[in-house]
C-alpha cells in the first residue's frame, strides 16, 4: 500500500528532519510512497526528488498575509488529494497544521495518520480547530514524547508514542568520533535553534557575555535563518567577541565534532520542547547537554548524569555548570560516556520498525 507523506514548511527544523529520515526509510526499503511539501525555500526535503509534488506555501512577517498563505495552501492541498480517490493508500500528515488534506481524505474514506511534534501553536483558537480536525479525521496519532501525548490528548483516536531518532548515516558518523577534552584546548559551547526569542537566543548572548573573561570559551550559535534575517535581528543587540553566529545548515555534524557542550535554552513558559532533536544529536556524539527541565528533554536527559536540566531563566546556574564541566575533566569525560550510552536508547532501527509497523497496522 502506498503512503502519501504531507508536510507544510520545508525547513531545517526537527519535524522536517524526522520526515526526511522516514522518507529515506521507505526509499531504502523500496516501499511505495509520494511526498508532498510546501514550495517555500531551503529545508531537509530539498533533495528528496523521488515521487515529490510541491504546492504553494510561504510565510511573511505580516501575520494576516501568513494566514492568507496558510489558508490558500490548505485549499490547494484539499483538491490535490482527490488524485488519490481510486488509490489504495495511507495519508501521513506531519505536524498538526495541514488540515486541508485531512478533510479531503475524510470525504474519500482514506486512512489518515497524524505525526504530532508540536504544542506551542498560537492562537489557541487555531490549535483547538486543528485538534478538532484531527479528532474527526485521523485513525492514528503518533506523538514524539509522553509529555506531548499528555499535553495534547485527543479522545477516541488510537495513539502511540514513538520517540524521534536519527538517521543510520548520522549515527554511523558519530561512532567514528572520539570526544576528548583537556584543559589545554578550547571549550566550545554550541546551540542550534530557530531565530526566535522564545528559543533562548538572547539568553545565549547573555551567558556568552558573562563568560567573556574565560578566553578559551567559544560560543557558537547556529540559526535556522538566512543572513539577512540574522543581520536584521541582531542589528541593535550587543554581541561579545566570543560569539560566532552561523545561518541555517543542512549538516550539523562538523559543528558537533568541534563542540564540547550543547545548550538548549528554550524558555520554559513560552516554548516547551516536545522532544529536542539537537539534544539527542549531541549526545550521540558523546557531548553533554544543558536543556530545559520541562517537556520532552526530561525524557531524554538524565540530570547530572548526561548533562543538566536547567531553566534558561536561571542564567547563573547555567554559567556555573558550564564552568564546572570546563574545569572538571573527569566529570566531563564521565558525562560524555553517559551521553553516548544514553543515545543508544533511541536507536534508528527501533524507530524504523515502530514507524513502519504503526503505518501498516
């Protein structure tokens, strides 16, 4: 049976990366699939040329215009789905947002699976509407964490938690990397995230500024944005000399190979991480992490074992732990070993089997 993958925003975020990996699973196993995603710029789906179908979608800094683009894309998707009227297929919708294809498939009696990654959808009225659509169109729901399933329950729909994983090629590359640190080398602190205040971008700059007297500390910020967006955002912000900022990257492996610590500073009251893919990527390379003490990261990171669970609002505490890991080499190496071992609990083979089984069942 063919599966039709549908995704709205093609970017370098975690939800897009996971779909890209799932598409690769189907491609490698020579299983039939179609891929539909928004024609809106760079992202992990760019190089998926097989069986792909693009549709209109874009975003704008003007909210009303973004809403217009969103509704237009859903109208287009609604009608596009009728090409599958006589096909034996399953429709896999990535994230809550694509409601148009779900409605069309309900009319056609097609099986719909939603893979839910997010909880911070605004306004609340939109989230309620999307959950209503999912409730009455989906036969199955995949959640990326227990937290998300508890936070966004949808009654009377079969649901399962399948933790995100990494591609086999990513894990293979990480196995060849030996993470070692000593006092004579620089200590590189990395964060990769969207260019949003609620992602803790400004907290990252504050931490770097506090640590500027530590000459061997380097702060690397990788943003899911282009250079123009980055220049506009930081135009009036003070950036200390120990900070380097990079635009969107399709491959973070070289950055992980140069990192000693990875941060996730999402604000606990504005953006609760439902999983935290960069956290798992770092741990696969044996890199300790500092992450929020809420949401999905709590299900990945074991506090004081693989890293630390600290709110980004507690900047002094974050700085304290950075200094501790940079000075206590034995503790650092212990956490490095623990991180890599913990990452094996999210092995891609388990993910592949779970995804294929839930789609087939």
